[in-house]
């Protein structure tokens, strides 16, 4: 294996696609790349919660980070699993259960019909436990102190919402969502549960597509941060800024 020169690494600029593993924060991925590459100017184009996995686009170097907003545009696709019959304060599995309700009898046809009602342009407010800012601090900073800040709802769009599977024993609903930038899948999950009358929270989430890029072409995050050939993986997986910009979807 060819040894990478440190000066070449330090001058690198480009875009890296990483398949973030479950259990790691998006910021931790950024920090690890900073240590591996010796470059401070690295940012990602859309947070994935620690329990979520999938495609994380990272901009390396000043030339790339100045285009972060452009890389954040375009549609995103997620595979999500909802636990019906339980609500949590964070709207996901990491929160405290706040309500337990019986789940009605559901059919695939009935679920598909209900999901279709969520497709289209709509307004959505960020959840209390989110990184959305209020007076310079994320909403979760206030929520952890018992302070709920209600931010104004913003326009988003659900392009498609398809049933993948429904397990009648566990009452877990698996769906595939294609949506616009700024969509909170946790909020969508809670809204679906509310419409069903039994409540729901998100138990698993995987991003498979983001604005022209797919998770299949991403560097495996587990291998990247546990293997000895991490730098070689990064070099092989890094796109030039020009090539990455050419593949982005229109805003």
C-alpha cells in the first residue's frame, strides 16, 4: 500500500461520503476525519441522530465547505421503522415513554391509504429535542431543562411515503420516505401515530440517498474508523469538489 504524504493530506479538498454507523454522532464522524486528515475545516451537510445510520456527506477543506448549503439541497430518502402504540418525549427510542395506547387492527391496504395522505407540500415544526437553534442554542438544550420552545413551522414536502412492512405481533411499521431538506422523520412518525390514534415513535432510521448521492457508494464507517487503512479509504472515496457539485440536484 502506498503511504500517503501528510502535506498532501493537509492540502486536500473534496467531498467524502460516509455510511455512518449506529451509535455515533454526526459530529463525532467530523471529529474523526479531522484527526485522520489533520484538517480542521470539515463539515457535514445534514445531521443524523446517533441511533440512525446511513449516508453522511462531508465537505473537506475550505473549497468544499463553502458549498455546504448547496450539498444540503435536493431530496433525501430514508428507511424508517415506527413503533406503534407508544409515544416518547423525544419522538424516538432514546426518549422517555410518555404514553402507551392500544394499536387498532391494521391492514396493508389501510396503512397504504393513510400514508398517502401525508404525501405533498406541508408545514412542519422542528421537535423540542432537535439541533434547531433558538437564541444561539439548540432546542434540545432547553428541552433537557424542561423548557419547550415552539419554533415556527416551515414548509417541507414529502415526495413519497411507501409501506415496506407491518409486523402485527410487534406493531412495528417499516416505511420508505422520500422528502425535502428540513424534514424531521421523527415528527412524521409521531404524526402517523397520532392519525392512527395509538401514537408512535421512531425506532430505526437509515438515510440511503441525499441530493444525488447514494449510501451504496459511501465509505463504510465501521471500517473507516476501526481499520488500519483509514487514510487510504478516505483518499479512494474522496470526490473532487467539481465532480461532487456536478452531481448535486437542483435546489
